[in-house]
């Protein structure tokens, strides 16, 4: 049984606690929040030890995994300190997205995790659904042929207006992670952004991408849509076929170029993804099974390095907007130097 501690137990941290509590291979042994009442509430609910200081928690409690759901500016500035502390203590770590809103700190975390040889992953949960697995399987089997283009749309309603780049940094780790999952590394980006009336953040974006493979892609993103709209659409096309994923997990359809028969995979009402919360459960289950199986840090799914690569694309898109739509090269995430 793997012993888990959750750090930051407000809205999303509560979901972390619940999933580790329910999973048959993990036991939630500790919770930590700077706000004592929040930690107490979760500790009582799940029979875990209660802390307000991660250092004290790591000194006094035996823990295998630290799951971090802090937030901060652009939903990512508070992750750095608990992540670095947990890595220093040699724990396997899952951090919420964005890995950080500060690219230098994101780079530092990934480098440090590699140096300490701990597993470091991110909650990039949109890819942990049967529809995405099916798409990946068909790409790897060669059923799409050579990849040509990807179209992604991720639009939700978020009226918060933290900073000019809040929408880009806080939301689009999800969309760009799914694009990279299917299309590989992104080489160059070019963006145009706009704002809904009265907004401070660039709340609607249009981003062109060129992948290392030569495939091209496009992302439409927005914080300005209402809850009545589907949130996500993804299309991936090659020279042999094309697939579409509707709304993260609702429907997968593959359209081969040379056959009239389509391959459709529904989200079963009995065994499929029941709600968006199940994407968390799937992501945590994948992490837990990889830790249990002893998967080496560099082979972890949706790793810290993946989360960093996504953030590099986001920063390049921001640079493009700042520079009047200029094409920007994306710095590639190098294999961390272990010394
Ligand atoms: N994966 C997803 O689909 C998804 C969806 C929504 C939000 N998120 C992410 O989840 C994270 C948390 O979001 P939230 O809305 O719950 O944030 P929140 O601000 O409501 O909660 C964060 C909690 O962390 C605590 N905290 C901050 N620094 C701490 C520290 N050093 N030690 C202990 N506790 C600390 C705060 O006191 C607070 O209780 C964000 O990064 C957000 O981007 C992910």
C-alpha cells in the first residue's frame, strides 16, 4: 500500500484526497494546508494526519507520494516550494497544472526531479480517457499514416481576470498536452489573441503550431464561452485517415480515407467516463500503477518534463502575441543533466 500525502486541500485538493482514499493501492496518510481548518476538515474526513507545514509533515510521517494541489498567481505560483521540498525528501510527486506560471521555476523543478531520480508527474488529466488512448493506438499502428494536421479547441467560462496571461497559462496546459500527446513536440508557434469586453486577460486565442514532425496544428482557446457549449474538440489527420474526439471523452470517430466504414467508440453509460471527475481518477490510477510497477522516472506518463514542454509552447505563444504575431521557436526540453 503506497502512503500518500496531499498538499493544498481546498477545492481541487479535496478531489485528490478522495481519489487516493478510494484507490485500493493507496492510503491517504497525511494532508497539509497553510489554512489549518482546511487541513483539519480533510484529516478528519479521511482519518489522515493533519499538518500546516510540509517540512514538519515529511520529517514526522512515512510517505511515498506527495500530491500537490496548491495554486497561487495564474493558478501555478505556489507549486514550486512544496514540489522542491518533496523532491528534496526523495518522494514521488504529482503536481497540478500548470507545473508553474514561471518558466524558469518549471525548468528548475524538472531538472531537480531528474537529479534526485524521483518520479515527477503533472495532472494533465484530459489525455487519460479511453477516447485519447484509442487515438494514440491508431496513430502508433499507422492507421492515420503520416500526420498532417491537428485542430484543437478548448473553451470554458472563467470570469476570473487575474493577469494578462492567466487564460493561456492556467487553461492551455490541457489542450497543448493533448496536442503533444498525439503530434509530438512543437517546433514553432504564432498567435493572435483578443479580449472579451471589460476583460484584462487575453481571454480568447488563436494559435498556429508547427510540429517537429512537420505536421501543422491550430488551437482555439477561450475563457469566454458559457457552460452550455461542449468544452473540447480535437481532430487529428494523416494521409491515411483522420479522427475526431468530441468533448474530451464523449465520442471518438475514426474516418479512414479509403473506406466508407467508420470506427466509432462511444462513452458507455455503464463503464465509460461518468463525469469530468473521472479524468482525475484515471490520471491518478495511471500514476499509482506506474509507481507500483517501478517505472523509471524518465518513462512516466504526463511527466514534469511533458508539463514543462507544454509551458514552453505557452510562453512562445505569449511572446508571439507580445511581438505582433511573430513566429517564435519553442525551446526544446533537453534531457535533464543528472550529476
Ligand atoms: N486538472 C484539472 O482539471 C484542474 C481543474 C481545476 C484546477 N486545477 C488546478 O488545481 C490547483 C488548485 O486549485 P484550487 O482551485 O483548489 O486552488 P485553491 O487556491 O482553492 O487551493 C489551494 C490551497 O493550497 C493551499 N496552499 C498554498 N500554498 C501551500 C503550501 N505551501 N503548503 C500547504 N498548503 C498550501 C492554500 O491554503 C489553499 O487551501 C491549481 O493549480 C489549478 O490550476 C486543475
